[in-house]
C-alpha cells in the first residue's frame, strides 16, 4: 500500500489537491490560534458561536460529572441515558415533529436513514450538490440513483413523471442550505412536486438548523412550512448547535422504524453524554437569546455587502456561507495562504469537494464575530484585490 500510495500523493501535490491537517492550539469560536498566531476564524460552521457559550460549556461539564465521558455501548445494548431522551424530546419540539432520534454524527444519520428507507426496488433522486454523506448513503442503499440539476424543481418534476412509476417507492433528497455554495433550496416548490408525484422528500437541514427561520428552526420555518407525512427532516448537532451528532425528526412510526432498521444507529456507541447535554442546552440558548440569531444575520449583511463592494465574485449571498469563486485550484490555494499570512483563516475548497474549475475560498460568518474584526478583515482583502493578489 505504501509504495502504491506515494505516486498518488505526489500527483495530488502536483495538481494542487493535496490535503493536510493543520493543528489548532486553541479556539474561542471567532478566533483560532495556530503556531502561536491568532487568526480571525472565517472557516467554522459554529454559526451562533455556541461552542463556547458558558451555559453550553457548563451543561457539558455537568453531564461528564453525572454520566462519565462516554456512553459505553449502543443504546440498544446499554440503555438510553436520560440526557439522550431529553435531547430527542427537545429536538422534536424544536423541529415541530412528533419524535426525533439522535445519531453519533450527521454522516451516520444520513447513512442509517436512507439505507433504511430505500433499497434495490426503489428510486432516489438527489440534488446534484448534495453532501458526500447523502451520496454514500444512496450508493449503499442499492436504490436506483438519479440526479436533478441544482435547485431545479421543474426538472425534478420531469424525472418523477418519467421514472417514478417504475419503482416501488421514490425518495427525493435535498439540503436546505448547501454547504459549499451557501444557497437555499426551494423547499416549497420541491415539496409541491413530491406531493403531486407521490414521492417522499428528505431535507438535510444541517446548515439550516439554528440559522433559518424567525426562531432558527430551519428550512421548513424559512418557507413557513409545517412537517407533514412523507416530509422527513434530518440535521446535525455540530453546526449552529455547537456540539456533535446528527438527528432525524419525524413521526413516531418513522423513529420506531429507524430504531429497528438503521444499522448506523443500532451498531455504534451512543453519542457521548457531554455532546448530548451541550446540544440540548444550545437549543435552549437559541430560544432564550433570540438576539444571537439577529446578530448573526447582521454580521452576514456586513460581510456580504463588503465583499460585494470590492467586486469579489460570490457563489451565493443568501446565508452565513459566503464563498468567493476563484476557479483555478492552485490560485485558490495560494490565496488561502495569502489570507492566512494576513491573519485571516478561510479555507480553499477544491475538487472533488466542488466541481473542477470551481475552486473557492469559503468564508463563513458567526454571531460572535465583532463588526470591527469583520471590517478589518474586509480592509485587508480589499488591499489584496487592489494589488491584484486576490
């Protein structure tokens, strides 16, 4: 393996696609420290800054004292801790569904959910830009997989009309907020098409939970939609909720089915109690501190307007994910390092995460960024643009 891997790694380096881990010494959300230097953190999905909120940290610490550091086994083996049950009740209430089920990660939630719902006799139609966990889940399910153009409800309708009747059941999958583009799926239009064609709709609300809607309830709230039969929500606890884990929210029947069928739930150790407690408290903080969500969107407007003024090409400007499209892979990597040299930590996103020729600097805004820090970063980026370096 070692001998075969060397030329592959060298090829990645030559193409500007080599990845390596960068060690972070400390982080407070808005800033991170690397090699003793402090950077403005424009790379995190911690949109509300809850990973360091005193209440969230205290809840995690108290959970460790009560339960210990780990869960010990699968919940079907060692039992469900009360903190898991409390979190699921809070998630169901927050997402306005009958029940919820927590998984160890969002990746595991998608794997377990999709492979439980569909198989070789079924059809899955996924948005072209859906997350890798969805793609892997579809492949593992052995269902027939079709792709519809990004956010294109009309093309989805055409595919459903032509193909859906040939299969036992049909599952349509989209994200609410797309993680690399930052745009929002037309959930109302997609759901209308699915209802007309008797298809289920799965919404990956990982980057919408805590962010979209008047109270941060997510994608459905953004479109003033309510949960319905055949409309399934999943999401993560690791973005705006500031912890770790994934969840599925839906009917009691759906959750009971997943407890019995989802292999990524049945055969893995339960979420650590500290993570469950942190996510539970994060939900409470979102409800108790609505000004935090308002601050996030105020910062989004500040950063977005600044990038627009200097003429940087934004992929999308709808959410806290504001990617600057550069195209060339090597140039994008060089720009990321240049920004880092000026105290700004924003990652270069390269193929295969994004299509070839669409490499970008993915900037993400948080509620805990100060306007002054964002303005200072914007001024540094402006100077780079004027010198022709960005």
